[in-house]
């Protein structure tokens, strides 16, 4: 009997963080739900991050994923915008890690290539392919479609990626574990 794995994909953003939940049973993908978590742009940064934390926490608690995939930061010419995206991304990584879930990260180009066949696919192509792969998917914003694409990418790469997970609970690389043990021994 093949077991199902529930995957949460997260497309981090300070204004809108997209999320998408799918299940993988054998090689079959099934849509569960998707949406966005928003933050109020009039609030100070700390309160906006709290809104994202609370929203993603509700998603993790409500859908109980087995694994989480988060898109890596896309660096652009606006350093301030990149920094804000980094803050939102940190929340997207932290919430599932605190829940004890394994978190994998994927570059935007890999997500595009995995879903649409081209690392430079347009958002409309991603949305069309997500809809093709999951006809029952009901997304109204690109952020939710992107999150589903991230979840689909993880479903396709999860076995190879499992060896590279850096956020799995209790997983300390051997070198880091040796350094920690040596530091503790020195007192």
C-alpha cells in the first residue's frame, strides 16, 4: 500500500505569501487547497512579520503537512525590497521548522523548469501548467499558483532533495555536530 504525503508549498512575500497544499500518493498528485497570507502595509515591519507568522502558523496547524517547500530568495536590483523579502522568507522557513517539519528550498528557475519545462517561464505559463496538472486547483492570485508550483516541484524532487535538507528537525550535519561537541567539551 502506498502512503500519501501532504506537501505545503510556500511562496514568500511581505505583502502576500502564497501557500498551496497538495498530496502525493505514489506518483499521483492531488490538489488540497491554496491561498495567500497577507500583511497590512501600513503596519511597522515587526507587526507585518507577526501577521505572516500567525497566518502561516494557522495553515500549518490546519492542514498538518508532512513536508514543506519554500522558494529561495530572488535577488533583484532593489536592495531594500530584497531585504524585506528575506524577512518574509525567514518567517516562512521558521514556522514549519518550529512545528518540527522538514523544510526544503528550491530556486525559482528550478520551480519554473519543473512545472513549465523552462527556467524562464512566465507567470501565465506557470498558472496554466498548475491548472493542467491539477484541474481542481482554485487559485485567484499568482502567489497561490506559485506556491502550488513549489509544492509540485518538491513532489518531483523530494527523494533527491531529502539528502540536502538543511532544516530537518534534529538534523545537524556531522561536521557541525563535531564542532558543537568539541566546544561543549572545552566548557
